């Protein structure tokens, strides 16, 4: 089983924290701030200042001693490093409640993910549009993707067909899969896989609530 492949030199936990820092410094910029220290970020994000400094050492930016980081520079570097400045074309397989919501979420484009099409078997939604995005029959994917060139497949199908559909998407040309199903699919080497199980996160939250 594969998981999302990151640049070799940055640990996954550090990479997962970088969007937190980006979100906070963008908020500071909207409030007119121009400089931020790792200590200030630490107080807001609940991560130690030394950890923040270490995380930021993986990206191409350095702060000034006892002053901090230029906010504009930090935003630009983080957005570029995280891939948010490049547009990644994606397709959604399984346009049910979750898949349909993702098609309607224009906010994803702020982070570089542009959903260009949905694919489903339901005749009630095939050949219709959701938020201006066309939904095609799943059987058309291989042919359609030669034209639309989706590189990321968003998987929101029932768990029982998750592996079959992921194999189909890979044959059709996707290079990465964002898996929202609870099924742990397997992908060939060279295909990027990110599992985002809503059910697993709910299980953790419920367990802690009952603990």
C-alpha cells in the first residue's frame, strides 16, 4: 500500500503543519500585519517555536533574528512549496452527496485543485452539471480523459468498488488518487495515494468524547 509521496527531505508531520502556518499568516496579512515571529505563530497554533523554526527550515525562507519573517515572503514561499500556486486538474468518481459537495466547493481552487469533471453511473445525474462542472458516465472516463487530462482522481464511490474504480482511473491516466472511502486501496508504485477517511476521524473523535 502506498501513501502520499512527499519531498524526501521533509517529514510528513512537518508537511502537514505547514498549511496551519500558512492559514494563520494569511489571516495576519488581512489584518495589516507585515512581520511575524515563530513565537507568535507558536502561541496561536499550539506548536513550539523551535518546532516551527525547524519546519520552516525545510522551505526556502529565513527569518531575521529577533524580528521574524516577512509575511508576504512567507506566504509566497509556503504556497509555492505546498503546490497551491499550481493548478492540478482533478476528476471525481462517485457523484453522490460527498462527491457532489466537492464539485460544488469552488474554494478548492484556492489551494490548486481544479475539479473539471465528475463520473457516475446514476442516470439522474449523468449528462448534467453541478456548479457548472459536467458529470459523465463512468464508462466514458478513459476516452474523456484523453481530452480533459485529469491527473488526480477523487474517490467517493461505495467501498465495495473502491479498488476496482481506482484501478480503472489509473488505466485512464490519473497519477494520484485522493481516497475518501474507508477502503484501503492499493496502487502501483509511482501512483500517489492520499487516504482521507472521514469515518476514521469520526471514530477517533467519538472515542475521545466517550473516554
